[in-house]
C-alpha cells in the first residue's frame, strides 16, 4: 500500500504506481522496499521510514532503478502521475530498457 492509502488520504493512479514500484523493486532485488517484524511494523515503515535505495541493494539496475525510485517517493505529487509517464521516463532513460520492460509486461 502507498503511504497515502495507509493514512486514509485520497488516492489516484499514483498510489497504484507506488505499488508497482514496490513490486518491481522486490522482483529485482529479492528484498521488500519496506519491512518490519510483523504487519504493523511493516505498515509503519511505509509511512514513517525511508526505504533503502535500490542501487544500494542491487549492483546494477540501470535506468530502471531510477524509475523505480521515482515510483517509491513518499509524496504522491513527486511520483509519475500515470503509467504513460512511467513508460516515457523509461524511454527517455534508455529506449532499450523501455522496450525490454514493455516486452515483459505485455
């Protein structure tokens, strides 16, 4: 869940994109962006603690790592507003990475 969803604030597509970023991060690193000893401490970490950057966990993630970090930003206004913006960010960073990513997703 995104921080805003946990806090009961209004959500939009950016909440889903935050979840996408969390899922992609876990797939690439085999580690969750936020963790705790139990569900409650994990949810508290989402709201109150910064995650360890993906680049500190995985040796090389390239431009995909930068996009994932944008998806995990705490404030929704700082995240991409739509899936199209995510794809455009991938294409801007690396057309090859965007094509490979889209081939896996679709």
